[in-house]
C-alpha cells in the first residue's frame, strides 16, 4: 500500500507450476504431517513392485516418487473419474512428470534424455494408478480429506486477496476450482460460456431467495461444481468496483483475535474516510474439523473465539456481504469484539460492510 498501491494481486498465472487450488490443497498436507508420512511410507512399500531397475538403481528415485504422490494428490479431481476421463487425466499427469524430471536434471534432462528411465517412471505411474490396484484404496481416503481442506483454503485465500491492497488479477478460469499443472496444462482454453451460464444461474437463485443462507450453505457443503467460489468472486469483485478508492487507497488495519482458536483467523479492516469494510477468513482447517467433525462454521467450532476491534475504529453496525445478515459488536472486558461464532455462522469467510 505504501510503495506499490497498484501492484498486481495474482494467485495463478500462465507460468505457475501448480494452480492456486492445487497449492491450497497441498498446503493442507502440512497440517497432517504424521498421517501423510505414514501413508507415504505405506505407498512406497506397496508400490515397490511397480518399479524397474535402471543402471543399478530403482526407478523412479525416492525423490521423484515423492513428487509423484504430491502431484497426484494435488490434481486428482474431487469427483470419481469416469472411464473416459482416465486417459486424458493420465496423459496430463505423465506430461507434467516428464517435464519436471527433465527440468530437475538429476536422472534425465532436455539436453540428455534418459529414455529408459523416463519409460520406467511412466510405467510406474500407470501401474500404481490401476483403478483396481492397492494404491488407490489407501490413497483416495486421505486425498478426499485434503481435497476438502484445500477447498476451504482456496475460499479463504480468495477472500483475503479480494480485500487486500493492490489490483486483483484472476487468471483464466480460476473463478471456479481448477486443478492445473505447469505449461501447457495451465494454458488450456476455458469454456467461458459455461461460466457465464453458471453465474446467471447463481444470480437467479439469489434473486429468488428471500433467505440466502440455506442456498449458500448448500453450495459450501457440495462445492465440486464451483458455485461457492464463483459466488465469492461475483460479490466481492462488484463490491471492490463500487468501493474502488477504499481498496486502492484505503488504510489497512490488521486485527487480533482472542480465545481458543485465535490462531485460526486472519482478519483486517480497510478504511478510507467513512468508508470501511472488515475482511476475515478462517485457516488451518484440519484442527477445527477434527475437534468438531463438521464444517468450520458456527458456535460448536469457534466457542469463545473473538475478533478484537481497536477503539480508534468507530462504526455502529456491520452486515455480511455474502449472506446479507447483520453481525453484532459485543463487549468483552475492555474491548469491543465480534464473536467468531457469529462472524463465521454460515461460511468460513466474511466481508463485512457498514450500514
């Protein structure tokens, strides 16, 4: 804000090796280190029979094998693959792995390709992804959990980007959940007509609903179609357009939280004159989901956690941009606070506006 107020806010580009949704899914691995390590060790034993010996060493190498597990986890679709979807999925995956191996320049390279090693790696990949093989039986349950945490991560990151200082940039198609790898995978054409059709459907549903909350919660609970992420983009981008000076020139005030889950919230206020909004997003979802067994919303999850509002910031009432519901200020000792249970009553992210 001080030095580069019109800097680009981008979370995916034509050159990112993994799209924003892939990275947010892989970020969730760091929340389950023991479980992930145990699974990787199991997979290495299970898949040893799929390796080949090239020049006295097993192929793929342990490092390449680990990269393969991460990559499969990152791009595996949130819905079961149909038979006709398997060949293009495997081709995308194989092309990415080959490019990564050659760019790593350890066992093979662009200048001196080791075709035997590359063939062994591709054979390993196709073998472990046998739909009836042992690997997928243990892989898919963990991948499903990481996929869910990744979706929530993506929503929080998107909302924080929308509220931050700078100019928002959205790479092609990222208004929905897209699990893409490096060039050329991340440069595939986007069916913008289907996006426009989906957005029109969302607008119609919102306009016909007296109460937005059940509709929005349904999108959150079944997020594979991307409606919840597209809705987030639609509402927040329009709000940015209507409050351009607030986001390009407004002050930035980070907020502190208190209570048991204080570390699970990132929040700040943007302010320019009387124009003000509060941006808040939940994070580190595995702990929240483990303790409640539910979506990271409501009082069961958040308990006494609260956002502390600095005394210098004066406003009377706030309303959530996405649900349209008011969010109250409370007194907690010497502080004015917003209860996380009310802030995240329906969604794990919130953009509050005055009035």
